[in-house]
């Protein structure tokens, strides 16, 4: 009798759900109580395609909501898909006088010093 792992539809679905939710393979291994080599060997399709199919389904929903007039969905779609067509989100900092420039420089210096302390 073989000790070879036999995939089940239930386990395939469980692994698919875990991958879709962003769970790393080593944690999936702990949850389903299989080593990562077994998961990689027997559930390659689920590991490779699960997140892409989830993104596809959600993307279709966002797209349809955008077409239906949902402003947030329209903005999200253009921010993520419209870059090649000139839809680029820009952040502009306007300054009006030397005091504001000095204040910004001081803030940047403070942040740089904090960053160096923390790391």
C-alpha cells in the first residue's frame, strides 16, 4: 500500500481559499498539516492560479460598479489601470513663503533623524 498523498476536492478548495486570502505557503502547510513539498507537488495549480482568479473576479466587480456610476470604483479603476493613459495620481506640496519652506525642511530633518534612530 502506497504512502503517497492523495489530494481531495475538499483540501483543494481549502488551499485555494487560503491562497486567495494571502496566506503564505508555510502557514498553509501548518493549517492543513502537510509539508510544503507535498503542497507544492500536489496543489501546484491552486498555488499558482487561486489569487489570480480571485483578483479577476473582484476586478470584474469593480469594473462593473465603475460602469454603474460608483465614484470610488471609478477612481480605483483609473488609479490602477489608467496609468498608461495618463491617469496618474499626483501629490503636490505648495509653499507660499520662506517660513513654510523652513518649516518643511525642519520637518524633513526631524523625520530623517527619527528614521536613523529607529533603524
